[in-house]
C-alpha cells in the first residue's frame, strides 16, 4: 500500500508538468472503441469505467454503453472495465500504429444480476455516482422498466440529502440538503423546466410520472459547462432512449389506488417501449395515466394575540377538502446514428395535471376579546361583541401543462467533440369558471350566542357552541354574502434555448488533457393574467337552505355545509339576478397581473485533466441576465361628498402599469477535483460560485389584496449569490456496497426571504398584515451528509436477499435580516424551508420471485414564513413518513405489486411559537393510500 501511495503521489505531483507535454509521436491516430453491456445483453451499462492500465488513461461508457480512447500509440495493453455490483473484467489489446480497435465488454458473467430489481437499481446508481465528476446522486430504472417509486418527487426522497415538501399529502417540491426548493433547478433531457404556477420558480415534480423516466441525476456541485442557477442542486431528469438498451422493451402496467378517507378506488395505467428500427435508428416513449381521489382534513387559525394576559386567536377555520387529480404524462424520443461519429436525437415530453378541488369551510371571526378564558381555552360571547360565522364553498378546476422539445446531437471526430442542441419548453396553468368561493354568513351580535375554543392540544382546536346552537345549525339563518367567479386565471412560462459545446482532447503522459468551451442563450417569459367577477348581492333572499350537503370531515362537526356541486347550476341559471361589485372586480382582476422577460446569455471556458487516479476540472462561466418587468400598482380613490351630502367623487381604483428594466452580469469560477488514492476509494473536492435568480412573480411591481391581507412585489430584488465548497469521501466495498461522507459550506449574499408585518397601511387602507420579499444580508450554510448502501448477498440464505440504504444530512442554514428597516436591530434566522436534520432509510429484501421494501423518511421542522418578530414566524413541524411495497414475480415477464403509502398518517402542522407555546396556524391529515396492480414486460 505504501508503494501504491508513493507511486500515485508522484503522478499527482507531476501532473502540472505533464499538462504541457504532448506524448511523443507526431500523430497518434489509433482509436480503441467498444461497448459495455450486461451478460444477458439486456442493456448498456452506463458509467462503466474503462482504463488502459499501462497508459493510466480512463474513459466512461455513455448511456448507450459506448466508450472511446483517442490517440492510442501502437503497442500491447490491458483494458480494464469496472462496474459496481460486478467483478472487474480485463482484456488484452494489440493496437496497431494506425487504425481502430474494437473491444466490446460483457460484465456480470459471474452470475451478477445487473439489470433487474432493487439490487440492479443500486448497482446502476452507485456506478454512476462513482464515475461522476462532482458530488452527485442518481436514481435509475432497471432493465425491465421498474423504477423505485411511481412519482418522480417520491422517488427522489430516497437519495442522500433529499427530502420532499408535500402538497395535500403528496410529494411535490424537492428539498436538497434541507434547503428551500427554490434554490434548485430542474431539467428534462437537458431542458430547463419552466413552472406552471404563477408564483414560483421551482417545478412541482409530481406532474411527471416516473413510468416514463429512465434516470434522475441530482448534481450538488457545479462545473463551468453547467447552468449556474442553483445553490441546492441541479436535478436532471432523463427519459428513455432506444440506445439505452440492447434489447427491445415493452412494459405495460395496470393498477388501482385506494384512499382511506374517501373509500374510493382510483385507476392508473401506463406503457412504455423502446425499440431499434435498425442498428442506427431507435425510437422510445411511453404514456402514463393516473386518476386519484383523496380527501384532506384541515384546520387553520389566524390572528393570535394577547390581552390582559389571555392569549387567543380571533379567526378559526375548519376546512374539508375533497380532491380529484388526473395526470397524463407522455414522452417520445428518436435517436439516429449518422456514420461512426455523429448521433442525433429528438426528445419530447408532455405532462398534464388536472386538479378538481372542493373545499367547504366553517369560519368563526371574532371582533372582540374573549369574555372568559385561561391557558387551556377561551370563551366568546355575542353579548360582548360580534361573532361572524361563515359557511362557504370552493369549487375549483385548474389544469397545468408542461411541454418540452429538444433537438440536438453529438459529433466525435478523433480528439474533437462537438455537442449542440436547441430546445423549447412551456408550462401553463389555466383556470376558468371556478367558484372560489361562495360565502353564506350569519353575524351574531348582542344576542344569545357563544362559542368555546379548547387550546389544550396544540395541533387541533375543538370548538363547542355554548348558547344559540339551534340558530347556529339552521341553514336558513345563513344569508348569501358574496360569490367570486374566476372568469380567467392564466399563467404562462415559456423558454427557448440554444447551446453549443466544443472540446479538444490531447493524449499526454499519464492521462488526457481537454480544453472545452461553450455558449448558451436562453429566452424566457413568464406572465399571469386574471379576470375575476365578484358578486356581493342577489335580487331575492338567498340562504344556505337550498344548497345544503354533508361534510366529509373528521376533525369537528361543520354541518350544515354547502353541497359540493349544489351552487354551480343555480348560479349559471340565475346569474342575471346577482349583483356585480364593479370596484372589487376591477381591482381584483388587475392586482395580480404581471409579465417578466428573463434573457440569459452564457459562455464558459474550462480545462480538464483525466487519468486513472486524478481528474481536475477548472474554469469560469459568465452569465448575463436581462429583465423587463411589468406589473400594476393600484390606487384606491375613496368616495367624496360635498357640504350638501352629494357625491362628487365615486369610489374608484386607478390602475397604473409599471415597467422596470435591469441587467446584471455574474462571473462564476469553479474547480472540481476527483482523486482515487486507492482502489475503490474516491475523494472529491469542489469549489464554485453560483446564483439563484428571484421568483419572477416577486419581481413584479404589483400589489395583491385579499381578505384584508396584502402581498407586494419588489422589482429591486437581487439574486442569491453564493460561494460553495464540497468535500466528500466514498468507499466502494464488497460486491454492491458503498459508504460516503461529505461536508458542504455555502456563503450566500442577498438571500431572499418573505417578510410579514402586521397593521400595514397601503394607499390609505389599513391591512391586517402585509407580506413582501426582501434581500437579507449574509447567510452561512454548513453541514455534512452520510450515506450507506449495501446488498448483503454474502450472507447465508435466506438473508442473502437483504439490502439497505441509509442517509442522513445535517444542515445549519442561518442568515440575518433587519425588520422594519432598522439596521441597529439585526435578527438571526434559519433560512426559509431549511430543515436541520433529514434522514432517509430503506430496508429491502429481494430473492427469487419476492421483492419487499420498507422506506422511512424524516424531515426536521423549518421556517416557512418570516414574521415581524420571532414569535410571529410561521414554523412547519417535523414529519416522519413510512411506506411499504411488495412485488411478486409470477413469470419472468409478469409481476404483481402492492404499496402502502403514509402508514403513519403523518400530518402537516404549522404553528407560531407565540407567548411560550406552539400556537396552531395549520393542521392537515390525509390518512393512508394503498396501491396494487400488475406489470408485464415483453
């Protein structure tokens, strides 16, 4: 071992000198090419590592299994191939002075199963992680089309340092190293995905079915040839290519999904295929359909305050959600080989996500302090002040779409490599005709009515009617208050891009040196257009009586509630009798509209040194950003009367469009080092600068007012800018096992945080609270992550089918903000959406026809929204989720499977740490979901 380290130390010390010395010989024209496949000839083994031992030169197999060594001098050599999960393979080569030597490698001839099941997924993921330039985690499907999970977001939960933020109990947004999902970037087939929602930059990855995905790469460190717009990670999703496999593939799945709260069964089906029309033409694609019905129990509380030592909330809501979501995902890919040097491709993706949501609410709003109470609860009495009770309905349908198309190719000609592509991507969210909401209200004041709220439990606040229950439960007492109809809500996010990269490699003493340069242009536009009609009266008496339905709710009695579909037909048939509020309609329809153009011009230059021991990538990237930002400022004009009481100025709102232009340039240097001091040991170090641009919606100079709460844009927002350092060590041991540990450090300037303050005046109107985005000062992020994966095939039967994956991440993400603009009063906070601890653990068993897995995920609490002071911050509590899955192979091509999701019924719980106690802001639970079905591959 000492001599080995001495030898490699000499190589390391001599690298700098070697970079300037081209190996002897005027023209080394010979090439060594080939492919790496598994023993069953099912698929190419991407990221298998090839090494010409005598020359200390190394290459990596591409996704089609191909590899190439240029400028190999004449002689006899040993070619070694390594792939996690298989024994190394060596071949003797005789290379002539001028020519091409073909060396196809087959791995797994010792009986290693490299393409089927959990162990195969582990082998493929670890092989690609090992071969990567920087810190990277990978998920792959196996050779018969199985992916670890059925949803892209849920799948990513299994990787080191990753966790998922849920929406309605479903994984949607990816958090890397405990950080805000907005700090990530997502791509499909190299195309940056735009976001369909109007108010985010991050992409909800649950809209893409994992049935059409070949692999997901999570790159936590950057090199100059990568887009520099990430601080968390670059999440790169790849759909299937026909050249990924050696054999044709057709996979068909059919399944059902049962949700405990709805007692309903939902269908899902998919197929995907891959075939070669000839040796040089391939086509692959897939289609997935999923319709899911589920329900949510929800309670939300607002307006916590303190009076004479008594802590209470002045608004309490009980929400009953019934949701039906329908997803369609499709992909199609064409690959062409043009001669031996050029590969061309065309890859398209289409995803559609329909969301029908019915929400019924029971709302209590109190305008006076409680009449009695203590730390365990309070009592309100209508004799002391008004208690408004509302019962409302939201009947909303929205459709999200994501579409992308990429055309590109790669040409290799001796030492030259050229990559080029053009792409288009568009995301949209459209809502039309939604009723959001219709409100029926009864106000109690100066009469016999009272309500108690029980504070003994921090997650749920039960209520009890102490007087006037007969009136409270009578639907005829609740009169129509208002209805808001969405005439149109349209968000559009579209991006065009072109890019080109050129590289020239030089065969040198002890390795290869490559100079690479490239350029990229991106044109993006995101906009939102809304039209809302608000009706606040009806020509006749209208009460809840004619629209009563039944609750689907477990936390409290909220009957009588409107029926889910009870109001829509009446509204359509009698719309002429509803009285439009022109002022609210005008203001609401203009306040959210905006448009932002974002053009990014990028170029880079890098140098790369590759040997069997050392890889160094260093260079610089330039990105210039230009914005054109448009939004509306609303000015409210109050009604004015003359001395005789005559109206001389009607109440009105003036809408003033505002446009801002700005540009800025960032220089993003980086260096990445990969070093193998001994067999199966990989050390990595990376340092780079990156940025994350603000949410486009937050840049818009607009004001959104709803329920006496405001949200304001800020066109002066600066992007996050960060210096990043990653250090890691990986040890690949045994047949299919690895352990890794790493530390990371990030120094962020101008990080962005939402600041919420109480009692803010806007255009003469006093708002209960207002939220705007501001730049903080400095933030420091530091932490470490640990990962352990192993297949225990060395144990005696039946334990030789066990495998496990465990990872843990610690993140300390702190920053400083100045509330109320007071620079003398700095406040230290944890960055929004950053969890200190995340833990993922998987225990699997795979032997013969049986495959079992239990997976648990833990996410620590995090700051969700910054308040004016610490006790007003919105905190989301920690969460642990547990899932089970089982598969049974009936025949070599047919499997049945079952999954049990969210066994622990993990809730979502948000709170304020107000007056020394957790005060409920939001609680949701979803119960469990069971999935079962059959899959067949041909």
